[in-house]
C-alpha cells in the first residue's frame, strides 16, 4: 500500500531529500511529495521542485500552515510556504525578463529601435525616414539583428521578439 502524500525531509543522513524525492516520484508518480526543510535556499527549492515535489514547507512553520500545505497538495495543488513562493516568483520573473535582457545585451540601442519598427510591420523606407538613416543602413541593421538572434526571416524575428517580450502585440510607441 502506497501513501498518498509523503513529507520529505531534505536533509537526511544517508540520502539527501532531493535525490529521494526524484527517485520516489519516478517510481511512484501518484505519490505527492511535500519537501520539508529548515533552509530557505533558492537552489534547494528549485531542485526539489524539479525533482517532483508538489510542496515546500519550512520546519518552523505553524501547525496551521503545515495542514494547509497537506490539504492543498492532497487536492492536486502546489503549496509553497509564502517565503518560498516569493523566491519562486522572483526566479520566474527574472527568467521571463531574461529573454529581454539577453536580446537587449546582444543588440545595440539602434538595432533595438529597428527591431521594434520591423516587428510593427514598418518597411525599410519608413524605418529609414523615422530614424533619419539610409535604407542601406536599415538593411544592414536587419541583417545583423537576424544573425544575432538567429532568425531566418522577418516572421521568425517577429515571433522571437514577441515570445521574448521585446515587443508587445499592442505596442504603439
């Protein structure tokens, strides 16, 4: 008989709780695992969630919070102690913004301007006029942007820019 929920201590003497969580979730995918830790460590939270834990609770939590976590996980929800949830949210937002930062670090400010206008559907002549540069300079920027972002055509470039948050579908500026 398998348990419905396992509360897994992350720090154990013979095997760490992250490895145990991974092994248990692979062998018994129907068992829900809640990680229990005294550490509020970004890497540990990430690793145990990736290993298959459905919850993360600190050892110093209240009985009420512990019960809330078990109830949530038993209902197929994820439960993170509020401090762990804050860390996970920060990491998510950083990762989401990372695409923008990575592209912005690859592209010059002028290339970013050209990219935004290209994605809005502007033609070379219009971009050249708006930015007070020649059409051949716009073409050079387009070529460089596509190389730097590894895009084969304008459709790829548009998808990339929207997916990575470089432009929105409703950008008007």
